[in-house]
C-alpha cells in the first residue's frame, strides 16, 4: 500500500487540533469521515486496478472459461449429469478464486495499516468501507467475462434472462466468497496460515456442496448448511431446470426410473428452496464482512 497517496502529517487537515480532539473522543464528523473515505477509496482503486487486472490473473480466468466451454461444448439439456458438472465447476472456481485472492488483503497491509492508524490518519470504519467499496468494481468484471464465454460455449439454457440470473448468482457468490477470505485474513493476520485455513475451509465446502456426495454422514451434514458452494450450486441448478418437471417429463421419469432420473431427484428437486438460498447468501455477505471488521478492531495500533 502506498502511504504517500494519503495526506502526510504536515498536509493532512485531519491532523489539526480539532480533529485530534475528535480522535480523543473516538468520534469524527461525517465530513471528516467522508473525506478520509474518499481519499482511501481513490488509493484503493489505483492499487487494486493493477492487482486485479494483471496479465497472469486475466489469463487464468480466460483460460478457465475457454477450457470449460470446450469441455462442455454445447452440452445437451437432457444430459443432466454433465450439465450439473459444469454448474458445479463454476461454483468451485468462483468460490476458491476470490477467497484465496482476498485472504491476503489485510495481512499484506498490516504494517502500513497499523502505522497509519497509530498516527491518526483515518478511522477504521473509513478504511474498511473504502476497501470494501473499492473491491466491488474490480472483483465483478472478471467473473462477468468468464460467464459470457463459458455459458454460451457450454450450451447452457439459451435464454437471455436465464443468463442474467446466472450472472447475478455468480456475482453474488463472488462477493460472499471474497468476504469469507477477508474474514479469515483479518482474523489470522498471517498470510501463510490464513491461506492454509482458507484451503481447508473451501475443501470442506466443496465436498459438501451437493454434487460429489448426496448422502453425507450425519456428523458431517451440518457443514453443507454453512457451505457457500452448496447455496450457489442450488441456485444455478434451479435456473437451468426450475422445479424439474420439464426435464422429468422429457426423460420419462413418470414412467419409471430411466436415464438421469436419479439426478433429477437428488440434484434438481427438493432440498432448500430458491428464496432460502438467496436469504442465506445475503446473510453471509454481511456476516463475513462484519467478522472482518470486528477482527480488525482488535488489532492494537
């Protein structure tokens, strides 16, 4: 983080005697807070632009989109197992990718963050909100590019509204996964340890996501209800197959168990509903960021 882009000790109006009094009482006016936020947001956008769109990261996303599009090239609507594989791959990729990128955010900035906070250059809330808001435009562009490529190459539901809904789910999922990474990074504040915990967490979420194992042992079943992957996968499946009646009719499931009927029953029909999935993901979006903020508060300047 480039500390020079934030006003220095001699030029920062926040270091006047009046602002020192505000800091002593742990309060700042809205004008002071917004000024801090705007300066930090500008700095965050400049730094994140180069970090988010470096050549290696862009290549990684586009390569994954092309490979998945070619592997599932114009998959058949009735080939449920293959299509669910593509949907689950999207859930895995956009769960792991943003969480691992964001887990390093706060540990890498810890030294400068503590130095600037100790000097009273800004409040924790202005720093945190600038970081969150600055991440939004950066984190949502690459998933959009990925889905534009993979969705149409993979032959998913050829309906523009279905594509828009899928994009909204993926973007929301990216924000939730990023929040998880931020929370782990802020809580542990060690890049190596945080990445290890993030890897184990995402592994548990993927294994209980609903594609690999349907009959999860009762002692492990609770994990799927806190799994971000589980809710994203359920929403993506509902967009493609709705309540499963149409695909059940095409496969002749009402006349006996044929073809992919087992996948219709286990992956398309039943389990948690659409509104429930949306509500849980909204809760996770707020909850993980709140955890990150509270974890940063405990750090002594």
